[in-house]
C-alpha cells in the first residue's frame, strides 16, 4: 500500500516528506487511516541517535489514532469505521511468559517497535505513525471510546499508558501522595491519572510558568525545582515519584523525598546514566524502579478509564510542515502539553 509521511533520512537530519510502501493486508491485519500522530520525546531521542545507532530512513511516531479503513479476511476484533489506536509496539513473540501475561512490552525476545526496527520478518523496516495510513495485526491495536476526541487521544497511546501503568502497579488510590517530575507530554498525563485515582499530586517542574496549568490538571501542589532549596521541605513526603524528565539530573535529591518504603519510578530516558548514592536508598528502605509503556490489555483498560473520566491529553494540533519546529519546542519544554500532527497534512 502506498503511504506518505515524514522521515528522518539520517541521524539529526530534519524531517522531510517521504513516500513508502506498507505491507498488503494479511488475514489478521487491519488498515487504518491515521487521523492524528503524537510527537513523543522518544521520537526525538531516536531521530537524533541519543540512545545509540538508529535505523534510517526513519518514520517516527508511536502515538497513533485513526479509523479502520479495511480488514483482513480473519479479523474479528475490528470492523471498518472503528476508532483504533496503535502505540509503541506492533508485535511480539506471543509465546513467552510476558506475552502470555499481556505484558508484551516486556517480551523476552524484545517487543517489535513501531519504528526504528525491523518488522517481525526481520527485514522490512517498520515505519511509524507520522504518516497517512498504517497496517497492523489486530492483536496489537486497541479500541478508542466513542466519547473521546481523536486528537487528544493520540498521546494516550504512549504518554498516557506510560504513566497509567506505574500508577496501577504501585496501587495508587485515595490518600496516596504522588509526585510527578516534569510537566511535559508524559508528566501531564501522570497528573491527570493520579488525581483521577484520588491521589494528592505534587508537580516538580523547572518551568514556573506551568503552575496554573498543573493545578488545573488536578495537582494540589506545584514546586519550582529551579529555585535553590525548593525540594528540601519535601523530604520524606511521597509514596511514589514518577520521573518523566527527559534530561539527566541528580536523582539523589529526589530519592530523599520518598517516605519509608517509597518508590521512585524511572520513566524518562536520558542518554546518560544516573548516579545513585547508596545512602539515599538505604535510608527509608527506598526503591528505585523502572516502568516501560504498558501491554495491550492495560492499554485498553487505560483508554476505557479515560472514556469514563473524560480524560484527554492537552494537545497543540500542527501541520506536518511544523514538525521540526515542534521538535525544537519540545526540547525547550515549550509545549502545552503534546504536539499532535494532523495526518491530513502529510
Ligand atoms: P517532554 O514532553 O519533552 O517532557 C519532558 C519534561 O521534562 C519537560 O516538559 C520538562 O518539564 C522536563 N525537563 C526537560 N528538560 C529538563 C531539564 N534540562 N531539567 C529539568 N527538567 C527538564 O517529553 P515526554 O515525551 O514527556 O518524554 C519524557 C521522557 O520519557 C523522555 O526521555 C522519553 O524518551 C521518555 N519516555 C519513556 C517511556 C517509557 O516507557 N518509560 C515512554 C515514553 C517516553 P518541566 O518544564 O515541567 O520541568
Ligand atoms: Zn513515546
Ligand atoms: Zn514474548
């Protein structure tokens, strides 16, 4: 199938219009017309090889919302016209313990990413969501509730599930004290979800101008981390800290904010390792953990939760021609709070 979109042709090159082929529909495949594609900071990390060597040409994009346009002969999960979402992976081994548990993101063979990798056949480059159409095996796509606008839904497919999953894993509920580090695409979803689950939410942000938005999203407290000493009064305060910051920082200052048995979850993925003081962990039996997106069952649960609570990402919808500028603004933490490309402009 002929597709068009935006690609990066080599590391750090700008995004340029790109035409390519998507596979013809297999029996279990679904084709979709993409409506909106979110811009995740992971797209930028990969397009710029901040995580190591990448595969080019690269069509980034793993926050995909659209409408089913055709289905393969054996498809049962979707019908033409359905609202459909695709996230960070398009396949996995399906047989390992993780896959059988619905945790495809932790597939023991490695999930098949939506881009910057080869498809399951090991030779076809997987092209992501900055494009007009997509083809996916039905088992790796999710249904989008009818009451949610598709532009605000697209970022839920990565940013949303990535924050929903650790909040569920660490049993956040009424009375929990949660801090979200970084109010970007991921962080703002964390604030909305944690507040909807009943937690008392604190935003730890280096952008003082985001305070009003943070409170409107459901945070109770906002702390400007660029002010020297601002974190000190929060020592031993939180049950859970979700670190969504895309840049390197001193993680020890934040570990000290955990209560006894509290957990700091690493979600942001800077290219440089953190340095952890043993003392920051020992004192208070603290834990530092990681969390990566979420599996297909949890993605569906998250979208259903969003449908029930009318939760959407706050988006700035852009044309494809603005994508490079959007990358620069994302790096500068100057997006409120997710760029989403209108796929009709590819
Ligand atoms: P984003 O929209 O750029 O948000 C990152 C936020 O981090 C910014 O808005 C900013 O918040 C803060 N920040 C950025 N630079 C900073 C600096 N120099 N010092 C202090 N704070 C800074 O990015 P995103 O799309 O949410 O992604 C965040 C990170 O998560 C990325 O590294 C991405 O690759 C990673 N990620 C991980 C997963 C996973 O499964 N674990 C999934 C998706 C993405 P303030 O302005 O509020 O300070
Ligand atoms: Zn992402
Ligand atoms: Zn597997």
